């Protein structure tokens, strides 16, 4: 009796930690503690579940898995670069999907001829788990800039995808009939779910990867929830429902930030440089040196930094923070403009700047920073492109028209730090780079910012 009471209280604590942790993650200043609380809840939940169930063959295999998984997690946390964090997140979603796929498959073999509810949840665990796993692997490969990073459409792609989806649903229906509850039906479900995951993500380009990661997050939550029903674990049901709901909300936020619908992203093949339209300029760029940029910043009373993926690639966040601190020391008002889809995953820029110790109070989202830009002396764009592309606001023929952007061109002076004039994921030129009040400062972002820091220190 006491043992059961302790286990149930442990489950209650785990649920409390999940809900509270997610709530704390909604604010930057409490996100780290929320993450730790949620992790503690998951550890307690895992131990309580193992104590509740009779583990066949003892705990030696479970202990080995915990040790190996723990070591892998520590290595990933310490040595995976922040620029590679989107890829790791995609892989973690894939691991969750594969776990649900395996649990659903094993449950079918252990519980043949189950009731209708269990059969349906087994189907969902296998189908959604397989889609999540395969889709996450493709997302990881795209983020790693492999040859499939651009949208890849097969002949009659959407028609073929529809056939695969209907076949997967049909296999789930067959599974509900005892005469069709055979191994071949399950193997067919696994193959179709994996194929559907591949075909769902292949047509999506790099520009939409933040949305894809959010969507895969929701998928993994649904898979976890279904797995909870399969093995009658209410804690998994709660955790999966929370994860699925959070992923769905985050996906909606990402779609809103790009002013696009989810079906448009899934079926539109956005992100290809071949099909992209807009960004016609025909102007000339004004290039400056580090010394010129220093003179502009030294005379400024207000500066807004706009980080993008280029900052992540060069690992310039610490140098940017140091430059911002030097500007503040001379009485300059410094803020940071954060676009929701800057980088390659939701919150990418927030995480990078927080890692460098930038105060959360000066990280402003698009709607908050835009009204302030007209009164800003200098706007420093660090490796951002599509999120500051004025075609999204001014050119109705542009493929990104309607996407909310940070209106850097409204500032008195714009300094753009880029390696070259190359376009962003959307594959179109940015008229901001040719504007009269824009100055291009070419070079590696980290080296350039460090050179500016050196100028201020002299």
C-alpha cells in the first residue's frame, strides 16, 4: 500500500513538474529552471514506472540504457555547437518517433487480437511514430545542408503522397479485423508510415525548417500520447498531450510569423532559389570598412542589433554582446530585434544571445521593435536576410510577400554584416542591401564585430 502511494505521488509530482516546467519555459528568465524541473519530473516518472512494472529479465538492461543515454545526453549538451542545435532537436524528435514506432510494434506482437481501442492506438503509435522518425531524419539532413536541402519533388508527388496516406489508413482499418491482424499488415504499416514521413518533408525547403521542427514536435507528442494508451501509462498520455499541444501552438506561431498557412508550407515547396520571385533591385551597394562602421556607431545614441543565421554560423554572439556593452558604457541605448523565424529553429537567436549573457529585457520581438526603428540611429544586421527583406512588405510579386519583417530600413542608418551578397533561404535579393541608408560591411561576422570591439577599446 505504501509503495503504491509513493509511486502515485511520484506520478503526481511528474505531472506537476511537466505543466509547471512548460509554463516557466514561456518566459526567458525562467526557461532554464523550467527545463531543469521538467527533466527532473521525467527522471522521477521513469523511476516510478520501472518500480511499478515487472521488468522481464531484471533491471540490468534498463540500467545500461539509462547510463548510455545519460552519457550521450551529456556529450550532446556539452559538445554540440549552437549552430547544430536545430539538427539535434530534429534528431531528438526522430528518436521519440522511433520509440513510439517500436513500442507500438512490440505491443502488437505481445497483445494479438486486442480490443478496438488498443488496436487503434497501436496503429497511431506506429503510423505517427514512423512519420515523425522518417520526417525528422529528412529535416536533419536538410539542416545539415546535404544535397536534399532544397525542396525535392518527385513526379506526381502530391498524388503519390495521397495514395500512400490512403494506403496507410486502409492498413489501420484492416488491423481492426481479427483475420487481418497478421505480421504482414504491421510490416506494411511501418513501411507506409516511413515512406509518408519522407514524402512529407522532402518538398519543404530550408526557409520553412523552423515550422517543420515545430510540426514534428507536435507529431512526436501525438505519438507519445498514443503510446501511453497502448501500454496503459497515464503519465505518457499527459506528457504526450502537453507536447502535442505545445508543438501545435508553436507551429501556429511560426506560421503567423511567416504569414503563411500550414497547408501552404507543406504543399508549397517554399524555400527554393529556382522558383523564388521578387527582390528586384538593379541598384548598387555602398561598402564600408570597419573604421567607417566604428565612426558611425561611435556617434550613435541608439543602436538595434538584428541577428540572423549568419551570427550563429560565425559564433559571433559573445562578440556582439561585448560590442553592445561597450556602446552602453558610452551612454548608447542598445536593443536586440528578434524575429520569430530567424535562424533554423524557433527561439534560435534567443538561445544564442542568452548563452552570451545578453539581458532578456533588451530582446524585443518584431511587433515590439518595429515602432522604435524610425527613431533609431543605427540598425546593425548580423547575418540576417529574409527576416529583413523589404520585398516581403513592398513587392506583391515576391514569393515572401506578406511575411512580417523587421523594418530595418526605417532606421537612420543600416549596417549589414555579411560574407557576400548571397541571398537567404528564400533565394531572392534583398532591396535593403541597396537602399540609400544601408552600408555593407563584408567579412566574417565574428571577426568583423571583434574588430569593431577593438576600435572601441583603443
